[in-house]
């Protein structure tokens, strides 16, 4: 299994290769899609991408944590976290491709 990371530039290049838009338009399209997803998540909305998965924002309440090194209790403020839930189709594809390797 490779540890390759896909960048925005590589996504833009993939759009350029497959769709045929200019490199500038392809990069702008990728940025627009990512911005729309981020804006929706920042607003607390769930983003569902069919056959891929869902990005869900969850509220976490305040709690008391503990510094593992010192053992001192530390209050942790309430916050919002984003969770990605892959679709069953994506899970199956990942597992199928993992068996081929």
C-alpha cells in the first residue's frame, strides 16, 4: 500500500486531463468545489457525495481531560469536529483493491 498524498494541483491536473478544460480553469474548478464543501461544513451542514461518503459536523461537549505525562486534569472546551463516513460503495472498493495488492 503506497503512502502517496494527492494535492490540489494533482486534482486540477486530473480534471485538465480528463475533462479538457484549461489548467487554469481546472484548478479554479477544484478550488470552487473545495470552497463550497468547506463553507457548508463551516455552516454546520452535512455534505453527502453519492457513492463516496458524507462529511458530518458533530458537537462535542465540554469535558475534563488529563495530561498523560503529568496526570493533571485539564478542562477541554466544547467544540465542533468533522467526521467522514465512507459510503458502502467506497468501503467495498477500498477492500477489493486492497486484496489485489
